[in-house]
C-alpha cells in the first residue's frame, strides 16, 4: 500500500507542476475512484475533457508553457492516474483475479500503453510476471481440437492439466496419433532456454491461456527436463504475460484469439543461407581457438554442442549447416575462379539454391557426394547446371549418383549443359528417366533376355541408321561403342559345328 500512496502523491505533484488547478482535478478524479467508481472509459473520458479544457484556457491566456506541458504529458498522465485509480478501488472477491501479476527483475505490473488492438478492437491489458506453473494450458485450444474431442470420446471427460501437457508434448497415446513432437515443442524449448519467452503470452483473469500454449508448454518441458541447466530453467520459471482486465468481455477474448491465430504477423525469417553462414563463421572462430588444426572428434562434438546452445538449434543442425556452407563455398569458388562470374551474382545463386547443397552433401561413401568427389568433371557439370537453373527441384539431386554411372543419362546431362534453360531441364528429365529405366531393367531382366531384345532390335533396324546423315542415324561414338562390344563378344563365340558336336556328345 505504501507504493500506492507514493504513486498517489507523485501523481498529484506532477499535475501541480503543470498547474494548481490540474493537481486539484487529479486529486478529485482519484478520490472518485474510491467514492463513486467509474468504469475505465468513463474515467478516461472525464479526465481527458478536463485536461483539454485547461489546455484551451492556457492557450487563450497565451500561457505557452502550460499549454505545451498539457499537450505533451496528457496521455502519460491519464495512464498513470488510471493505473492508480484502479489499484485504489476496493475489489470484491469476485473482482479479484485468480492469478496475480507480480514484480520480477525490477519490472512492476503496469497497463500496456497505448492500448493494444486485436482484430479492430481495443482491448485493455496489464503486463507483469507470473510463475509458469501457475498458468493453465487452454482447454479450448483450437490447435488441438481434434485431440480434445478424441480424448473425450475415449475417456468420457475433458483432460486434466497434466493430460493437456502430455497432448501438447506428443506423449499422449491416442488412436491414429503417432507419439512425436507434432507441435515442435522441443525446438521452441531450445529457443526459450537461450532467450527466454520473447513474446508475452496472453492470459485471462483466471490464468487461462488465450495465446501462447506452445510457449508455456515449452517452458514446462524445460522445467521438467534434465537436458537444461539451472540458468536455462530460470529463464522458463517466470514468464512475462499480458493479462485481460476485470472489464474484459467475451468479445474481447474472442478478438484476442482471432487476431493472434488467424492473422499472420508477416515476420520474415532470415534465409537458411544467412543463418548457416552465421553458424559456420562461429564454427570457424572456435576451431581457430583450438591448439590443433583438426581437433579430435569428441572435441568437435563439444564445439558443435556449444554452437547449438548459442543459436538455440539442434546439434545435428550445426553439422548440417557446416556441411552445406562448405559445399556452397566450393560452388562459389568454382564459378568465380574458373567461370569468371561476378562474386555477388554467384552468392545470390548459392542462396537461391542453398537447400540443394544439403542433398549434394549426402552419401560421402557411396552417394551423391561420393559421385562428385570421384569425378571432378562431373562435379563441374553439376555446378554449371545448378547455376544455369537447369534442375527443376532438389529431388533431382538425389539421382546424381545413379546418373553418373549411366552413359546414356550422362550424355543427356552433358547435352543439357549446352542448351537453353527449358531444353536443358527437359534433357535432365530425360537423363534421370533413362537412369531409372536402366536400373529397373538391370534389376528385373536377365542377361539372355536383354541380349535377345537388343539383337532383335538390331536385326530389324533399317540399314540407314548406320550411315551418317539421317536424323535418326547412330552417332559415330555409338557406332564405335557397338563395334567394340561386338569385337569383345567375337572372342567368346564358339563355331557352330563345334557347338553342335559338343551338344551331341552331351546328349550321348
């Protein structure tokens, strides 16, 4: 109560600094809060009108100092008077909120000014701290509407607080629902452990969440998990929230819910390329501090864990970012050094196709990365095709290992490098299709059947395909390939008479 008394006196003193009449008006308005309580809008309207009249009087007598003070201080003064007026007014037990805002880290409960607007509606709220474990997860959360209805069908009742938490964490066993982190609580928890809750959840007077179920669930996860240290748990123990006032209506509640769940905030995250660059720079900086150029695997794991904690991401994400940036840097160096392209034009391409480097880096022993490292000319071809927008999507990158082992597919890829964008994309589609078809043939058709199919085609092919000139003629490269294959077969062919006598011998 001493704090309120001090604030009462300070408000009157502040008003009297503007004018003696102002001090009397503020004193009367505060007293009215005790004797004849007005609702919030009525009190603000009354005080605003009085201050406006006083400002006009000051302007009429050309008292510019007082007029300027009233113009500059009117909103602040109204807010302070309103806060003390509400605090001074006795509350009935029905008016008392079930959960009280408290001071924490030197921050006192206070009204939010200007009044926030939710879905075209001004909704007064107060800001302060509450203990996380005092907040109730919202039992009407539309995000988990299916889960809630399913729970009711199974159990014949609504879930308790601990059961709501289990649903949000993906720990509740329900038919048709896999036990996984459907709402990505663990990712959010890592962020909160590093930064605290950055956007205040919104609660009603009873402590029910109107917005922020995932944030509070993540705080519970941190507090209940052994994966977080004392400092991280401390960031999740107390949460700064916004709380509706005693004047809040059901329409106010609905406006908050609609505004924060239907209307996007239009925040644009940093591109993955930029995030990965930051992680990679930190990785390089920490490696430079080590006493050896290539730290032991265990030490590298510790470094990745430290970086993951710093950026509130998973350790595996650190490894992924480092690998992607290393390949992206190689891509950039190739085009700048050998291709003589503009440095920043290349960086824009690397950012545009950054997710492709995740696929390019997979399979170090027997996958895409192995295919690139085994053949520098193939790697150069892939980097050229990527820069020239010849790949339609990153799924095509997954086929590069098989393409590198297929001559027909490789011929299409090389040709794609010489064509325009549209034709090049079509040739890449063809090359990948050939690679898949040939793999399927190898898998399902035996050697005899494949030779039979080929020789029948060859015997029935028109002679003109062997002559240069016609559009459908075999290329000289393929003619030589066919010739070498037939010469190879010739050395294994047994004369027909010898074959006949051999068969007769076995028959006898």
